[in-house]
C-alpha cells in the first residue's frame, strides 16, 4: 500500500518554538499497513514509525520493502498439492514431506495440526483412514441395541484431536460430546476448524495414576465412550481405558478401535490382556469385535485394527 505525503508548509520566521512543539507532538505516528497473518490472510496492523522534521515517516529499512518473517509451517504448506508420502515406512512409522525442505512424522501432531485441514488431507484422504467412521457406526449400533436415545446422551470422546469423531457422532444425533486429548494443539485446531462440536474439550492424561482428569469427567454425567485409534502404541496405555470406563455408569455403550498389534493377549501389558481382564471382572460386556482396515501405509500396505464394541458392567 502506497503512502502519499503532502509537502510540509514552510515554517514562518520567528516560529522556531512552534516548530519544536510540532516535532515533539509528531515524533511518532501510527501507520496502518497490510500484512499476511499465519494463515495467509491479509489483515490490517498498526505500526509506530518515527517521523522526520517534516513529519514524514522515517523507515529503518528502504521504503517499499517489508521485514522478512520467519516462515511458518502454514507458509510452507500453502496448498496440499506438493504433499508427498515418504516410503517405505521407517521403523518408527510413516513420514510425509510437506515440501522439498520439510519432512515430518505422521504423528508430529503439533506441527500438522497447525495447518488447517492438513491432518484430514493426509490421514483421511491420502491414507484412507476409516477408524472414525467405523467407531461411530459401531457406537450408534450399540446405542440402538440398548434402546438409548442419542439426543439425551452425553458421550466421552478419547483422543479428540481435530474433532472429526465428535463431528461424526454429533451428526448421528448425539446431544453432547465431551472431548479429551493429551495435546493442547488438538484443542486449538478443533476450536479453529470445528467450533461448537464439543460441550467441553479437556486436556490431560487419563493414564496417569495421579491425574485429576477422571474426577473432572465424573461431573459431566457421561452416558457413553467412543475412541478412534487413541489407544495403544505411542498413544494412551491400557490404564487410560480402565480409567475412562470407570467414569461411566453401568449399561453405557462403548466403541473403540485399536491396532491389532496391541491386542495380542499373550502380552500381559497389552490391550488384549486388559480387555480380557475387564470382561472377566464384568466391567465390560463385549457385543461386537471385528477386524477392519484402519488405513494404508505411505506405500499402500493395509494396516488393520480391531473394533471393540460393548457395554459397561459393574
């Protein structure tokens, strides 16, 4: 934006005192300029600049040139056209290239969540992830079987992320959803991309023995639990599932999806053993368990998860 300055009128002789006062009063001036924010949108900003003796802004840099900003992830991923899937998957999982200079792990959530729609583009569209849909469909089937009215139920969503599961379950008629995630970046992204989906969105670790999250959740009169891919591996441990079930009343519907690798019952610390213990104690009555394709890897190989559907006991 060009700034046009009219020439200053000459100061009459004998008016030096007036001139000094004018310079003091106009030492700084608010200049409205246009800048790009972190999402690439043009927004106004007010900047204070020094004035010279004629009242003309004095820039510390040549006029017409802008200070260079540090490039953010949003800057570098202006569109998704250049996103590349890196393969084959490394030992610690899948990686994606955001551009020719930036490669991140698929689970580098803080970086990926920072760009609106990037997670959904990569995971849901490119890698064809089905866990959110499968979990929600299983949960609604269980509600129907139990003759529970969705419009009067508050559901707990573990591992809410950007809010996709919450959006789907609300679309199925559920009245209210309370989200939980361990990452503040997930809540920020959800509030940005899907505002109003959750009644509340809490940040905390359900697997912690000393955590206060279970006590907080009991205040919401929860009537069900859903989770898509939030348990197992580098995500929430079996203790988180046990603690989550403990805040539900008897007879509440439950639907979760877990990587089949973590469902091996021979591993005493895995989810397979935890689910068996929960069913043996009567804390969870399974009504459905099926294997399904969760998504594909960056080179197209299928990854299989288990859908676990049931009802809380007591």
